[in-house]
C-alpha cells in the first residue's frame, strides 16, 4: 500500500501540536485585506485579524488555497516519505478548496485521494484527526475514505457569537437577529452539520449558551458508541476553558481546545465560543 500522509487546509483549526503528533500537513488558506494577501496563520495571527475587525474598513476577506498551494504541500508530503496522499477538505459548499485540491491531485505523479469532509472548523478538525489516527493504526486507506464520506452527518459544530455585527455586514444573518443581539444582548448560536449552516438557538446570555452546548453534547453522547469532542474559540480563551471544564465533568476522555485560525475569524467575526463533536455508532 505504501505510506499515506494526510493533507488538509487551515479551515480545520487543528492546533499545530496535534498536526505534528499525527504528521498532518496543513495548507494555509488566504486572507486579503486591502491590497495585501496573507497566508492564514503564517503571515498573520488571530489577534491581528481580530484587531482588524474591531478597527473597521477595509474588512478582510478569505479565499481558498490555490492548486499550486496544494501541489507545494504534496511535494512536502513526498519529502516526508509519502507514497500516497489523502486530502481532507473543508465542505465544498463553503469553499473552492475541494475543487482546487482535485485539480492539483490530477497533476501530481503519485496517487492523491481528495475527500470532502462535509464540514468545517473544529468539526472538520475532529474528522481529520481521527482519519490520521486510523491510518497510524494500520487501517486501509480505502476504508478510511469510505468512513470520511459517511461521517459528515455525524460531525457537528455548535457555537455562539458575541456580536452579530460582522455577520450582519456580510449578509449571513437577518436584520431581526442582529437587532435582538444589539438591543437585549441575546447570544445567537449557529450550527454547522448535515451539509449546511443554520441558526440553532437564541440564548439569553453566554452562560445560557454554554449550558445549551453542554446539553447538546450530553444528548449526542447518549446516542453514540464513541464521542470525540473539542472546544473552539476566537478571542475568548477564558470562556473556552470554562466550557471545556464543564464538558470534562460529564464526558470521559480529553477535550482539547482548538482556537480559530485567523481565516475562520474573518468569516464569523470576533467573540466565538463553541463545541464540536463527532459521534461514532
């Protein structure tokens, strides 16, 4: 079969230490502000992006890695000894990353399998991490490809956003939700799962939002044989540790914190706190 290495892009928000442990190669996405372009997490940090969002126009935008960016990552995988490559992309309905990876794969001399995870952010990170773990355990590449293709419906991210100003400006939320958020301090929750982004709830405050997230993970655990969980945040590290502690009190096993990469903050705005889980039957 030959050695297989996993490649993904920075939308997955996997911390560098976990990528190093699993030998996962991460292709930076792009952030554009004014006339300049930055590689996500390489040329710009999360605090810098959050400061841009607070400062006002010009607001940054994001774009997918180019086919050339993926080819560079594939070449690095070969230098690390890869004989086959598994690319796990952010959901194709959210980004052009999947199509760009496919184009790069068609031009590369060794076999490259490109699979859409069907999700994003920390939920994508959990899928990527588990796929890499299974490869290390000696599972067949073909088996893992089929697993990833079906696991999207069981990977979910639920997160709160402190302010809807950024999402309202981008047209991602309606005016009424933005008005409630600004006038009464209601905390909106959104969910990524089952192939779409949707509004999940409107909590009275952050404490209520955290309780809702913990309850959702509790319900998912009752239906799953095994549950992988991670907390994620953008500009809310203390609140993330509080959420992780609340989850650890109920859920056995490690619960890491996956800070947003800058590119994810560009798409949501600052003040994000959430939980991702991957349920295995």
